[in-house]
C-alpha cells in the first residue's frame, strides 16, 4: 500500500464517543475503525479502488 492521504473530519462529540467505544470493543483505534467502516461500505457498494500495478506506483 502506498502513502495514506490525511484529512480533517469533524464529527459530533457524541458520535465520536460512540466510535471510540465501538473501536475499543474491536481492539482498534478510532482511525482504524473508520478505515474499516469505509472499506466495508466501499466493498458493499462495489466501489473499491482498482489495484495499482508496481509500474503505476512509481
């Protein structure tokens, strides 16, 4: 996997607390939990990014 893009995400404090609890229950960080949720949603909607070949990464 290449570099990851970072960005700011603003969420309601109660939503963040729920994410924190959910992440903790699954032994993940909040960031890891959000990545998992996004990845799962992309797969469910058949919108996963295409795999890049090594020649495309350089």
